[in-house]
């Protein structure tokens, strides 16, 4: 109870609520929160405070309301139970009518009433809409059950958490609320957390037994594509690994890929195999708060293109071909060999507007992250060099580049990019067209054949 005595003064209560509802609560604003309140309890409070009624002495009422409280008497605690399908759920019953079954109160008005009377449950709802004419209170937000994932990638079934986010909330906002409600603290914050759901509504949205159909929700996306009533998974990273993702990957590999290391497996043209390799890379260490060198496993989906008695020729698919982009061998080499980061003072190769590569020395970095370069094969400078057009000095001979062109024309129709694709083409080129060049696979740290 407030110390100012307003809880015991019905006229003061009415005045304070009136000021809110005719002030800040007179209009909707995007992102604001309003509360649903049972009309039955609201009518009891109005009778007690004479809210929106002439300020004259009222005759004592003899009839009794649904709760047993005489009209004109102070109502009991707030009771919204008549709006809910069951006591443990804050989702509204279907078919309710505003100003008949319930009213909507601005958050500040709800805080005052709840401070004076207590009770509930609190039925908070969000204002959504893109323009003033489209604003509305979202009475029926999503009702989702969140399960945390343990260290082995399994949902913790004994610790469900029910949330009711707006369909217009972003995944980033939902994760931040979850971290607060679960009192989870991580040095990397939301970047160490993922949410998973099943976008295919034909699948059982409440099942935790199957690994079929799970997809990660992107941080910037909203929840408009999440099924109401669905079970979603909250996954936290364990160092450099994501336990649920690892489960999905292993299950996918088990169902779709053959293991070339298995002596009992017969590999044929068209078979998919796991072509993973380990490289040493700089990774951010959240504990040391610095970049450190770590061995990182890269998994490259590959298809057997040719199968001989003692060796395999494989085609790599590091990721799907970008929509609206046609890849050429030149763009492949740019992606595969580009320097990260580019250092001022070092020699590189840079691509000109005609598609030719030149040896250059990077002389300066501009404020817009472009570079200035000095041509090494002629006395002139390039004032603007885009970083995506810079690569490390090529170690490929003209014969090797010709081999690349041939292999790309033969096997590159699906698009292969970055280091995985480059290794795939490299292994094909060196073994199929110029087998006498044995240094290339060693230079890239990749063994191309399974025997």
C-alpha cells in the first residue's frame, strides 16, 4: 500500500487513473505496453471510486456483484481469471469482446491499480503496427515453450519456460529477455545464444524427439514465421562449439553421407561424402578477450565425381551458389586467396577493371576501407583499390591456371567458393591435368584423395 493514503481514498484513486487514461494513455504508441483487465473487476472498482460518475454522495447499494462484494465497497484484489482458459496460462480465451469482457489500460494505470489492490495475473500486451492508422494492441501474441539445450545437445525437458512474445519482436529482443528472466550471464551476451524452431508447420511443433526440420532463427528476423504453441530451443555455445548444431550435423551426415574412412563402404559416382579438414585460424577467445590461434574443423560436403580403383575425384560444395551471381574461376580465386587482413607495405595482386591481375604494393589505407597501391610492373599508382579485389601473390603457374579453367568448366556448375571450393578445384586440377605438380596440395594443406 502506498504511504500517501491514496489507496484508502477512492476519489483520489479515480483522479489518478483518470489523469493517466486521458493523458499518456489517450493514444497508442508503437512498442508501448497495455494491460488487459477484466470488465467485471473494473465495474466493481468504478462503483467504489465513482469513476466517470458525478462527484455526489451515492446511496448505498444493496445488490451484490458476482464476487460477493457489495457495490460501493472496496473491491478485493484484481481477478482476471474469467478471461483465461485455465489458471496456469496467460493466453486470453477466444471470442472476448473489448469493453464488454475486458478493457485495455495503459501500463501506468495498471501499475497504479495493481499497487493498490494486487492480484492478477498481469496480462501485458504490446502495441504493434507501422503507422498511426494501423496501431493496435496485440491481444493474442505467440505462446511458446522454451527448452534449454544441455552440453550434449539434448533439450532439458524438466525445465520448460513459457513465453508470450509479440510476432513483431525480433529474435535478438527475445533472447535478451530470456537471458534476463533465466538470470543467464555470458561474456559474449546474445552472440553466444541461438534459438531454433521448425518452420514447416506440417511437423509436430511440440515434439522434442525428432531432429527433423529444425532451423536457426536469425537475430534480425521477427517471430512472424514461428508457429503459435510451438516448442523452441535455446542453445548456448560451449567455447567454439554449439551442442545442438553438432547433433543436427552428425544426424544429417549419418543419413546422407558415406564415410570414406570406413573400409566396408563402397563409394560410387554421385555418393556424398564428408570431406572435412582442420586448419589453424585466429579465433576470438571470450575468456582471454583476445584473438588466439586454434585448430578449427571445416566440414565440406563433397560429391564423388569419378571413382577409380585406387583414388576418387570429388567435387566440393562448400555452400549453395549465391542467387543472382554467376561464379567464374577469377571470382573463385579472389574468394579463395584474398588476404585477410590486408597490410600496408606488403605486396599483393590486385584486379583491374578489365579483369587482369597486377602485382602491387599497398601504400596506404583510406578512411572508407579502400586502399592505395603502387603498381610493381609499371611506374603508376592506383588511388582506389577495393579490398575484395586484393589477393595474396599467386603461386600458380600459367599451366595451373589453365587447369583450373578446365576443371571449373567441368565441375563448377553448382558454384564452389572460398577455401573449400578452391581446394576441391585444386585437387582436381593437379591430379587430372597436371599431376606432375605435387606441391599444390601440400601448399594448401589438403589431401585430395581417399584410397
